[in-house]
C-alpha cells in the first residue's frame, strides 16, 4: 500500500516535471513512462517542508511540566515524561534525527478517573513546547466517533478525525472497543486507517490509545502492527484514600471552599470504604469530583 502510494505520487511528479519543460507537447512517448530519481525526491522534499525544525518553547515547557507535577500521584508517569523531555533535548543538542528514533505514539492503561485524559492534554502541550508538534492540541475520540455503519464510511470518518489531529494528539479513549468485531462491525477498518496514517504521516501527529489494563493488552495483541508503532506505555494506578482526599481538597479550593477537620476525617472513612469494595469500574478522581459537587450542594 505504501509502495503504491509512492508510485502514484512519483507519476504525478513526472507529469508536473514534463509540463514545466520548454516544449511539453514535443515530449517523446518513452519519456512519459520513465520515472526519474527527482520524481521521488520531490515526494520527500514535500514531507520535509511540512515538518519544520521548531525551537524549544521554554516558557510553555516549564508551564506544562509544572501542571503535570501539580497532579496528585502519578509519580512514575511524571518521571517517564521528564525522561522523554531530557531525551528529546539530548537529540536536539547532538543533532540526532528525533523522528527516526521516536514516534511519540503512546499507550495509557488504567481505570476510569485516573487522569489519562488530563495527562494526554498536558503531553500534547509538552510535545508542542519541544518542537515535535506544530499545534499541540488534543482531539479526543472514541469508537462512536470513528466507526460508521456502512462499508467505506469508517475510513472516511476516521480520516477526518486524523486530519483534525494533525499537528497535535489523537486521543482514543476505550480504544479496545475498536477491536471487538461483530458480524457487521467496521472497527477493524478504523484500526487499519489509523495504523496506515501513523506510518505514512510519521511525525505529523501523535496517537494516544487508552483503556482498562487487561482490555488494552488484548487490543495491542489484536493486530501485529500495534506494538511496533507505540513507543511508550504509561500505567495509571488507582489513587489511595489520602490521594483522593488531596484531590477533593484541590477541587474544593478551586470553588473557594475548604473542609474542616471533621469533614476531612469523615470523607477519608468514606473513601476507604469505597476502596475496600472497588471493582474495575471504580471512578477514582471522577468519583471524587461528583462527591465534592454533592457536598457543596448539601452545604
């Protein structure tokens, strides 16, 4: 598929080269069927133009890393992202080609409410600050956003979302749902479209796939092209009771509220009770957000 695309582009460049010549109407038939080296070089020159060498935006990088480090928990992920920043800086300073060594496509595994979407948004800003992505925006999609009900429509629908994500990050939540095939399911068509574009448009955008740990493992094993295309896997652990209290305190503070000692003690008991009985659908930070809203309403 990649080779076919190259040949088609080279044929187009052949036609453009001949039309730019002095006497295109006098060109011999043999010349119309010979692809030259320059017809192929023009393809890659065009790609190089679309990938400018952007400098590091130190202010945005500092601001984004501060936002990341302010998040409750996620210590291993913070460390890994800092190591990624250091590695990109090293490549830039030593003149190494970054995109031949790193793709920045990432797997997020974890239960709901553990901060996956928030970290994806911050990561998009960090990649922009490092000069990897031009825009640094986040396009959040799920199965419903990508899959259509008829043959051929899914590829179009998925391609539109990818186009929206160029220069930023395509965040696919509950990505494993794409690999769950039925009798008339086109999730595999979305997967193929994404995989092909990840290869053809390397460096133009980053893909982050997210979901439950066990289901994401099955998802990555569902297609042999997956594992080779994702550089990093970040595992988002469930929060402890103390971390949930910290999140609740921060959320309340943003609404100009504080908890007294009795409220905090009662809230911690409540969180410990939930944690002792949690299942894979435990809401973590999302549950805390809803709880704080209810408390404020009661107040």
